[in-house]
């Protein structure tokens, strides 16, 4: 319908309706509900059967998830691993942590344990690997443990500095030693 026809019929709303009909809308997108999980995954160009290569990819995915958690001031309690094999079968595994966290090293240890110890024996080459965190907590409260407080603070500072470097210089400016090129 022509713009002048819509304006004649609907008045000042006619132009707004015309713009919407043509895919023009400057209003910000506001999600109706909060995210229930944060995840990243990658599909490989060639199937991978080398566990060290899979672990390197998983480190990178875990780093991205940890960064997003911190950016949104979230902590997650359940770490999930998603693996699609060469025959297109899909499995997911999860591990619930004692407390919600946004510390990359804690997330990595859980994800690595799932990859190294929870896949079926003699699994086929892998086509896709994904890592995610659910059970999100927005309170920011952390239960203090008697002996790990200093280590947690150290890891949080490391993550914070790494996030700042990546934000200023790009995601690839700083990477863990075992991440893929």
C-alpha cells in the first residue's frame, strides 16, 4: 500500500506502519525474557579425532563463554558439553558445580573433564563441539570458602585483565597457550 493511502487512513500512524512494512524500525530490541544459558560452539570443516586438538578448541570456547558471563555480570552453575560426531549423532554431558562461577579456569576444568572422561568409548571423529553454562545467577553473591578465597581472587583478576585486553585489542589479541590458530 502506498504511504499517502496509509497516512490518509491512519493519520500520523500511517507513516510508522509504512516503515514497519518496509523493514524500518529504529526502536531498540528488548528481549522479553532473560537468557537461561550462555554457550558457544564450532563446527569443524574436517572431522577431528585428535583429543588434543578438541581440547584446544574447547579452551577457546570456554574462554568465550567465561568472557560473556563476566560482561553480563552472570555466574553459571552447570557446565555443559555438546558433541556431534561424524555420523551426526549428538550427545550432551553436564556437570553441576558446587557454586555458580564466572572464572574461566573453573569452567575449563569442568568442561575438560566432561570431554576427556564422559564421551563414549571408541567415539567417532567429532564434527562439532560446544560448551555452555546454565543455572545462571545474577545476584553476584559468592559463597566464601575458607582456603580458596585467595586463588579465586587471583583467577578473577586474571580474567578481568584478559577481558580488558581483548576488548581493547580484539578477541585474538590474547589467547591461552593451547587454543587453535
